[in-house]
């Protein structure tokens, strides 16, 4: 038997929080796709002027063309690819295996993801703060700062929201207490 520490309004509030977790789950899926198609390309292709589909079979040509066009129109940093930027991309790629864990933990309401999620969120807030500052004020500033800020802002807000979501000691509810 379990001792239930649950008041009706508390359960309802937790139910609302769990529905909002679907947003995080969706974003984790999107982030996997972005990492596999966009971030990987930025690591594999160090110099976009020397890109050739025959030497770089991944990602698909259509994705590479879209990324390079986005870089020409809006994001000079994406085309310049300085070492520090590629290092930040590498950090994101290394953390890629965490995303399926986040999806599982959020779907199942697993508290063990808390510490890893806080570190992941903090790392991504730092990464995106650096990238956005460069995009707005740095050597590779965007010719359309309002547009690039609008594109990049969700990738700053979501990790910050993840930190807030996982901040409580038991983000998915306290474990049930066994009663002897």
C-alpha cells in the first residue's frame, strides 16, 4: 500500500504541468532533426566555399543549399564558421544522445532527468547567449538583426524554460511514500 500525498487541486495542477511538457517533447524532437541535418553540416563542412556533394554525402544536398542560402541572406556566422562557433556546435552534437532520454523522461514523468536537464539547459542558455551576441554585435553580425534575433530567440527561451521546469526538487511530483 502507498500513502498518497495528493490533494485534488495539486493533482489538477500537476496534470496541467504535464500537458505543457508536450511542448518540451516536441522541441526535443525538433532539436534532434536540427542537430542531424544542420549542426552536423557545420562540423563536416569547415569551408563552405570548398563544399562538394561528392565529398560530403551528408546531409542531403537540399538541406545544405537551404542552410547556405540562409547564411547568405541572414546569418554570416553560419557561413564563416570560426573555430569557437564550431566548438559550440560540437558541444550540441555531443549532447545529442540526451534528447531521447529527455523525451522518455518527460513522457514518463521521471525525476532522475532533473540534474542532467538543468546542466543541459544551462549549457544551451550559455551557447545561445554567445551566438546571439555575435549575431547582433560581433564581427559576423547579421545584416538583418531583428530577423536573426527572432529566429534565434526560441533557442534561448526554451533552455531557460527547461531550467525553470526542472528547478523543483521533484519536477514530476514527489515519489509515492511506502507505508509499512
